[in-house]
C-alpha cells in the first residue's frame, strides 16, 4: 500500500487531516497534498476527477492547514531568570531601587492656587497615585510574595494617612462651605459624608491586618471601588462649587486647609461626629494629638513608604 493509499484510507475513516498528519509524522497540509494532489492553500480548485474520487473529503476548505494556528510565548522562565540575575548584578540599578519609595510627588504650595477646588484636587491626585501603586502590587490571591504583601500594607497605610487628613479637612471646612453657599448644599454634603463613612469603616477594618489573608484583598478591592466612586462624586461637586461659591470664599477655605492639613488626624475615626462644622473641628482637634503620639511611639507601615519590612 502506497503512502497516499494509506492516508486516503485514514481520511475515509473520518480522521481529520491534523490527526492523519500527526499519526504519520508529517504536517497536516502535506497529508492533504499527498491525497488530493493540491497544495493546502485555501483555494481548493479541484477538477472533477478529484471531486468524484474523494467526495466528502473535500467538502471543507484547507485554509486552516496552510495557515495553522501558532502560539508566540510572551514570556519564558529562563529569560525571566536571566533578567532577574542581571538586575541583581547591576549596582546602579540596585541603588536606584533602594532609593525609590511609594511617596507621591510633593505638592508645591508656593506655586499652587489657594482655591479649595485646586487644593482638594491635589490631595485627590496623591491618593490616586498611591491607589495605582497598591493595585499594581500582586495580592495574595494572585500569587504575590510575602514581600509584596508587606509593600501593599505599607502603601495602604500611606493612603490611610492622607485620606484621614483629607476627609477631616473636608468635614471641618469644605462641606460646611458647601452647605452654606450651594443651593442643595445640605444634600450634597450629606451624601459625601455618607460615602466617606464607608471609606473610614473599610480603613478601620483593614488596620492591623498582615496582608496575607484573602479578606485583606477583598477589603482592598471594596475600598478602591468606594474611593473611585467618591472621587468621581466630589469632582462633580467641584464643578458646582466653581459655579456657585464666591471666589474669595473658595480661596479662604483652600488657604485654611493648606495651613491646617499637617495638624489633622492621621487615622480614621469612624465614630467621630460629622454634619456639623463645630463637631467635626472639635473631633479633629481631639484626635490629631492622639494620632501623632501613636505615630511617634509605634512604627506604623506608612513609615516604610511602600517598602517591605
């Protein structure tokens, strides 16, 4: 029996060209060529003698045989190992890596506007900067290392500091101004403070967690979603503030926040009063010294600036 006869017999038994090629140690397109006498180029322009002799074997096009699917690997373990080894051997790269932290770019007060929308917008940008870094570090559920989890805990604590200061300033100075100067300011401020309460509760739940628990990843996902929703909401309020709040009021509130933010609480206080200018300011004044004392006595993760222990 010739090779063609053997291949033809296999084809008539219902074997695919790929299976025939694999069984005989040849490409599927070559098996097709041997049986039909035509290249597997997708044209399948066969004469009557082939159609009469081969029948159903030619009912399907041969394009897939002439252009078989290929897989181009996007990574290789040996290449990854080589890159890691090269990076570890590069003293300049190691020194640069040791200096790099997760610290957001500084806010240059000298050149920035005092407009409260600009001031709070800069604070949003710092939180977004940290949030992007937090999401870029693999969590425990996707195979992140112990060092990765320590970095995530540190970046999250950096966010905790900035969010606590930011929201304290908003509750004491920005939202009272919104209530006073915007037509529906009471409702806008109440909705914002409700969202901020959710963020405080999540930050409080995450406090003290080691980062190597599934629950940590789940709470971080909830926090990131809540923050994105809240920032988008505040951005919409900022547009109303620009339209309805007098420029001198915006500048006065912004200037006050810039002066006082460094003395604001550095931890969330979910049970502190909100909704009242006096209550929020009194709560912040009482909580801030206690937070500063705790920060000075204990070594909180934020002090590592996004690095592992």
